[in-house]
C-alpha cells in the first residue's frame, strides 16, 4: 500500500474573507500499480487533492502517509517523496523552462544527483516513451504544439523514474486525436513500467476505456470510488453532479429497458458489442427452438 490519506481537510486562506473549503474529510488508499482515474467538474478539488499526494500541499487537518510513514513528520524526506511521486501539472508551461527540450528533461534526474551522462540517458528513454523524436531535442519547448508540450512535461517527470505518476488533466485543450494518442501512451507506460498512475480528467469518456478504478470528486468530497462498472451504475447520480457516464452506459440501459438482455455494466464499445451480439443470439436461439 503506497499512499494513504486519513481524514484530510484542506482550506485555502483559512480565517480570511477568502476562506475556501477545498477538501473535506478525505480518506483513501492508493495501492501500488493501480491505474486510477480521478474525475469531477471544475472546482471539485481534484488538483488540490493530488498535490497532497507528493507533499506540495500540507493538509489543514488529517494525515498523509507514504508507505506507512507520515510525510509531515519533522524529519521526513519530502525531496525523496517528490522524486518517487511525480506530478505533471495541467499547464505544461508551469513545468517547462529550459532553452531546449533535452536540457529540460535532464533537469529532474540531474537534480536527483545523476551525472550529465546518466541524466541524458534517462531523458532520452523518457522522451522516446512519450513519442518525441530525436530531431526535436534541441528545439525550445515553447516552439512545440500543445500536445507535444504535454509530452515533454510528462517526459520530464518520467526521467526521474517515479513510482507513482500523477497527471493533472493531460488531455485538456487537445483535439480528439491528440487526446487518444496521449491516453494510449499513458496506458502503455502503465503496462511497460508497471507504475501507479493517477489520471485526472473531467471527462468520463476519456478515462472509462483505460482505468481500473475511478474516484469521483464532488464539492471537495469523494462521491464515488470503485471499479468503472460500479461507478457508472450510479449514472443518474453522476448526472446530478454534472458528470455523465460514457454513452455506452446509456445505450446499454436503453436496450435493457426495451427488452434486450444485455449487460448494462459494459463500459467499452468492445464489451458492449459482445454483450449485444450475445443477447441477439440468445433471442434468435430462443425463437428457433419455439
Ligand atoms: N490557490 C488557490 N487559492 C484559493 N482557492 C483555490 C486555489 N486553488 C483552488 N482553489 C479553490 O479550491 C476549490 C478546489 O479547486 P481545485 O482543487 O483547483 O479543483 P479542480 O482541480 O477539481 O478544478 C475551488 O473552489 C477553487 O476555486
Ligand atoms: Mg484542476
């Protein structure tokens, strides 16, 4: 078990006229190796929550534990924590600042104490894994497209070999193709490196296909937390908090309501197809017999 939050509450500007209760009594565990989607509409507390995972934000109340240790104990090594729990911010501009891409991606590993040569080796590997070709290495990060900037920002964190990779809305502002490409690459990273991934998004559709667990945030609280099937079964409640289940969920419920015996828990097009074919087959089989 890797990260644990116990009863975490976070208030921005406490005691002032601008006081905002961003998180209220959050308790959750993030075990090793999970691929998690975190979803919720704007202002629900996602970004505030994930910054607790690597100690960028200190809870107003409650505890954050990493491998069983309280990260806010006096002698705790936060620097080490931050190299194990990598966070890619929503706006890559906040993360890219060197004159060329390779130097930018080397920054993390060099900061971890690796030699120039070792840092560059890790940077090259990370850039290759996010699909940035070598001819880009000398370019300025600011010459890149939105999608490429995101990839370089992800590579910058990956180069530090994190055990946990947190991505804050990596698909925001991308077109559908750029979005699918980046999500596919993230899924591949999970498969290849076996690291824990927390993917923050405000689109169910985006994450339904990839993740094994969905945490739904609403008003600074965890509204739902479970496997996608289970979370989507609350599609009516999800709508009430401004979220929609994937369209597949609606189609399957509609088919079921019209008398076709399909699995309403299907979350991907592939699963839906199989379930519909099976139900149709069963119907036909039934007819033939009678
Ligand atoms: N730096 C900040 N200062 C004050 N309030 C903030 C700050 N960052 C976020 N908030 C507020 O905290 C709440 C949660 O925001 P945030 O964690 O950014 O949500 P999300 O990432 O889901 O959009 C919102 O009401 C937001 O306005
Ligand atoms: Mg956010």
